[in-house]
C-alpha cells in the first residue's frame, strides 16, 4: 500500500518546450504514485516514486532554485 498519493486517479501530462527555440524537449506525466519524464523522440518513460521525489526535492542541493 502506498503511503502518499496525489488526490486524483488520473494522470496529468504536459509538454516541455525550450524557451528560446520553442522546440519540444520532452514530456512530464504526474500519476497518483509517481512522476515520469520522457525525452523527445524516446518511447520509454523515466520514473521516480512520489516518496523518492519528495525526499530528493527537499534536499539542500535542490532547494531555493529561484535565487
């Protein structure tokens, strides 16, 4: 059983574009228990569990990226 999940059973998907060239660089998909990334032109998704993502994103090295 999962300890945490998003509040929806469906996934959310967004295309990611390079801001200077406007070319698609990949896609991100958010599921109830994981986050997936697929580079443009690839068929397989890279994924991370929601628990592992939460641990990674809260590390000192990934905080305050807006500065």
